[in-house]
């Protein structure tokens, strides 16, 4: 097939089509071909190159991750050209960072498996290799644990108070088959799933079902509001730790990846300061304040995760304690200070600052844009420097990479989520794969291809301008 006969105007330079940006610039093509799965992959080469001939393609790569991205480029081309690919050859980069993640909150608003798959599919094409799945919150609990039926009966559903004239409920829970389906879908796309169980705060949904895990024992409802709430888990409760052992064991049995996220953010200490069992625990363990108590919780939870053959991750509040288990990987979301503190103590870190990488925030300040607690343009996302050049070299070596986070307080469904993620995810893909080799003008040159790819994948891509 001749590209001139194609049904829409397509860029004739390969570097203007592919994300992350490629090394070869100005490579053109004159012919299209169909591969029909006829692809050879070599993952022990001295370079990264995709070579497309008539009816056949070869991916030469320096390793498994780069080989997967070579296949990702081929998938992008097949989507853009409706099953065909241009006959050409181009070189591309090794990834600048080993961790290239995206987090989806399925608790504030439940996200069905089919909607998650649409997003995972395109994220895998553009170089992301970790899906961080936020599964528990104040507003919902999303997986079952044997012996705790009230998680599904109570914790998974809340009253929907957007409707005042009649009663509605919002909720959902992922079956074991759902969880395994996502694991399998991701594995086929070189994506590892990281499940998150949020402790010791943001736990109202759990406490609504099992108030004995809390500090007051009072009856609660699954939270219908957004925010930070004083009802938190009681670290002095043996019943709580028995449950957490089973819940973490459940996650480890379903998710084969190396990590389990244990939360740790936005936990008020009000009830701990007033609870006799917590005060007795602090005295017994020699903890001088509740910050040290939260550090104790983090370390105990991390060791529980390790007992199931996994490694713990936590949000940057975990390093507000003077010391926690050194194995904990810290996700820095409140700017970069958490990453600086954590790396100075020897913790590996992942950067996800809300200034640019929180995709639940709007793009620009316009009345037609979603009101999302601030705005960050595509350019703002692109400009986030994952490498943190201001810290010492030994700290920079502890930076695993970065991720975008999508919280769903104001995002009701997958279509709204797509609008908030795309095209910003493409800008972050360049940062995580190219590092210092990224170039804004190159990114701008791919704007039409980004929109075309999303359209052909049945994804919503925001049409707003990319910079103010």
C-alpha cells in the first residue's frame, strides 16, 4: 500500500509519530506493509533498533525493557496505520529510569476492569511498566479477604449523596477473577501491578465493617465525603494485625510483582494520643511521640509484607518518623522534599510530585475545564525533572523513577479519567524514558500523532492547549 493513498494525512517522519521520542530523526518512509505477527525480537544487542521490511520486523534491543518498548513502537504504528506499518528503520534510547508508573484510585469512584484495561493498554505502549492500583480508602474497599465477609457487604459500598430525592449507592468490589484478569492483561504488556492497602489512615471503609480495628470502637459508615478523617486504625489491636496479615497475604497470593504499597499518608494522630492501648504500646516500645508510633506501624507493616515475600512502599509521610525499616521505598508526592529526606537516609525513592504529576488536577484555568484543585498543563508535566540534579550523586542513585497519580474524588468514570490523563501521560513518558535527552519541541511535533493514537484506541484525549 502506498502511504499517499492513506485515508488521512499522516506525518511522513517516524520521529513525529512515536512516544517516547526516538533517537533517529528525519527517518521517512514510502511504503506500508502488514506484519501479521511476523516479528523477531533479539534482547541482547549492543543497540536498540526497529527494522521493518516487507511483511517482517526485527526488534534489536539491549535488554528486556528496551525490547518491550520496541514492540510498543510497533503497536503504536499498527494502530496509527490501521494494522499496517511503514517500511523503515529507526534507533531508540534505553530507559532513563527503571520505574515508570501510573497510579489509579479505584476507591473514591469504582473503575470497572474494562475501563482499566483501555488505559493500561496505551500506557504500556508508551513505556510505562508499573500499574499502582489504589484498592482501599475511606470511601471504599475493593477486594475480598477470606474470613472477613463484611468487606464486601459493607466496606465496598457507600451512599451516593449527589442525589437528594432518592436513595442511590455507589460501590463495587473486584472478584479474585477480576484481579487475576488485570494481572494477566498487564503481564502480556510488560506491566507489573502494585496493589495498595491504605494504613493506618484513610481507613473509614474498613472501620465501618470492623470497628474493633479502630481506636474508639464506635459504629461508622463508609465515608461519603472527601478529606482527611480522625478515625484511624489502632496499632495496639492484635485483631487488626491478624487481619492485615491475611489481607497482605491475599494480595501477595494474587499479585506476583515484587511490591505491595502500604499507604501511610494523611494519618491524623488525634485518637492515638487519647487511646489508652496506644499510649501503653508507646510506653512499652519506648516511643516518645505519635510520629514514632507511626514509624513503628510502618516498620511492622513492612516486615509483614516481607514475610509474604514482597517489599513495602509508602507515601512520603512515612519518613516523618525519625526512622523506619530501610527496605521501604518512598513515594514523594508533596513536592520533592520527601524524596530528599528519604534518599538522605538510604531509602530508594519514586517521584510523583502533585505539582505536575497529579493528573486529577485540571489543565488550564478556564471555566469549561474540570474544577480539580489546581491546574497543570502538559508543559508543566513535561518540565518535572525526575533526576533531581540538586541532590548528591549517592542520593540520585536511589531514584528509581517516577509516576503519575490519578485520584478520583471528582472523576466518576473511565472516560473522565482518560481526559485527565491524556495527553499529559505522553509528556511524562518522555521524561521517564528519555531523561535529559527529552526535548519540548520534539514533543510538540508529536501532538497530532498523540491525538490520533488516542482516537484510534477509543480513548478521550483532552483538546486543550499544551502550555499557557
